[in-house]
C-alpha cells in the first residue's frame, strides 16, 4: 500500500522591509565564508513569496544553494542564497511550523569535526545570520510550536574520549538569540531535540544501550523520563496540540510507528488492533488539523490517516510522507519503487497536490528542508 496518487485533498500586500537591515545580519556569515558569492541565477528574498513553497537545498561538493519551489509547478523556482560548506557535508535545515523562519546547520569551510564545529544560521526570509557556533550537525534541530524557540545539540569531548551531550535552546523572539542549556547527559549514545508545544515542557529523546527514552524538561529545569522502546527510535513528531508524540521504532529490520499519549500512560502502535500492516510503517507526520499520517509497507490502514490507499497490488512501491504545507494543501513525499526497508528500490522526491496529482522533483542533490509560507 502506498499514499494514493488520486486522493483529493481540500483546497485551501506585505509592507516592504528595509533590505539594509537584512544585509547587516549577514555580515558575520560573510566574514566566516559561509555565504558564497551570489548565484549566477540571482538571489531572492523569501519574505515576499506568497503562499506555500517547498524550501529545498541543492548540494554541490563544497556549496549548496537554497531555492523556493512552487509545489503546483516545480519548474517554477526562486533562488535564495548559496552557502559554502566543508566538502562532503550537506546543509541540514528545518522550517518553523508556521513556515516563516528557517534554521540551518552548516559545517563551514575548513572545519575539522562536524560534531563540534557546526554553525547555526537563522533566516526570516532574507540573508541568514549566525546564531551559534560549535554545534553538532548530527544532533538535528527542533522548533517550538510558535517558531520563537529553537533546540539543538552540543557534543562536548570527555576526558575518556567519549562525548557528553547538551540540549540547548535559542530564544529567537524579537531578533535576539539568547542561548540556554536545558540538559546535559554523559551516559547516553545520543541526545536529540524534539521540540515544545505552547507553554508545555521541552522534549528530547535519549538513545543508548538501554533503548530510547523521552525526557521532558519543565520551565524550572525539572526533568521526567518515559521509556519509548528497548531499541532505536527516530522521526519524533509532536502533535499540533502537544498532547501526543508519534515516532518510528526500529527493531532489527522491522519498522513501525508508535504513538505516545503525553497526558496519560498509553503507549501503543499507531494502528488499530487487527489491522496492523504486515510490513510495518514509518515516517509519521501530522496534518495541521491534528490527524496523523504515515507510510505503510504491506496491507492495512488502521488508525493512521494516510492520503488514501491504492487497491492491493494496483501500484508498486511505497511512499513516505515528509510533511504537510502549513495550510494543509500539499504533502511532500519520499517515493520508493521497492517493497519495504529491505528492498527500497529506486528513490525519489515528489509533492502531492490538492488535485491528487503527484509531481516529481528530479534535481540531482536536492533535499527538502521544509515548507515556507510567505506573505499572501
């Protein structure tokens, strides 16, 4: 079963800002050699792009260029800015839930260790500014639901050669970028930010030899811990209201989406009893209306709300959702021609539109960072 190609989804003058101020914010990045000279195709400003657009990066060995892509016609696109980086290390990034702020992790030219030398850049649509140095590229990024707070990871070397990890938060409100350390652990293999919904706790996941556990950090710094799995977990995603956590659990070669009620004790597979997909499930994402979507391998819908299901055997391959546009009109997808994780087949990227049409993104080196939603 795969996400349907013919499912129909519901359809759903900004003041010109002074560009001199935006240019000033980029001075630090220019000094570090991160923002490359303007691309030959020109550069743009995402603040004035109306409606939802895919924000993508196109990788080259030592430079990546960021673009806005029209989901209704992927051939229509706008260059934003190029970023120079250490050869072999692609830019990582994420867009805030409302679609108006971009955060980037960049290993700068000349850096020796992506675990300790990574830069954090933030853009509100114009040239990015450097917010922090010395972050861990592999730790990832996560937002608060209002886009005013950003979470990342620092990896600090320990005397015995291992690493201790810090969960750090950046307050981006009002143009500031104050950094706070929320948590530090030296007894885990990895610490990953998950985010914060409303005025609730900040969440992170610790993964180690004992499995995976969710850590909640209250405003006063108090922490609580809940086990998620005896194995590895990934793709953690808070529901829009912050009451549930969906994630992918891996046990050996088996994948399945799990759902945790954050206000209660319930932890369960995100599929109804008796309708479990024989091949498993992965890549949970939330629609803005609060329904959960995921990709399945094999038969069975269950409780997960996908964008529909092809009749058994009607279409080969499977799709894994990457994320909905903020208005819920478009869904970004990873596409696979095989049967499951052990046989993924040919891979690609696509966007599913309100009319049910799937449009492929075929550029070599293209990665989807998220959904931008500029001025309407």
